[in-house]
């Protein structure tokens, strides 16, 4: 299997995973709330506070990566918001 075939398979897998995601998953509300609560300027500062690489937050913001347990726990520890509140923010549809 060549590189192009592997890439196409990976894209198809990502699209299938995205289709299985709840349609109400709106990570921007969660990330924006954390930035505001922690008095940060942008996603880059949020990355430093959460001790994650910038592509992680970018992928979450662009719905290419779900908020996993590890990052959810870090969000909880840094913001002192409950896990339940953080999960609700991630699943709140923007109006």
C-alpha cells in the first residue's frame, strides 16, 4: 500500500468518525469559556495552561478531535469547573 492510499484511508476513517459524533458537539463554546474564565488571550495561551500542543486545541476547535478524558481532566483541574459543566459546554449547540 502506498502513501496516497494510506492517506485516503485515513481521511475516510476520520470522516466516518465525524459522522458518528453527536451533532450537538460544539467545542468552540467550551474553549471560549475556558479562555474567558482563565483570563487568557487566545488558544495559544490555553495550550500552555493545559500543557498540550497547539495542534490538539486546533483539532478540537475544528471538530477533528473529540475532547478526550485526559484533556477534560486538565480543563477541570485548571479551571476548577466541574466535569459535568465542561461536558455540557462541549455539547451545547450555539444559537
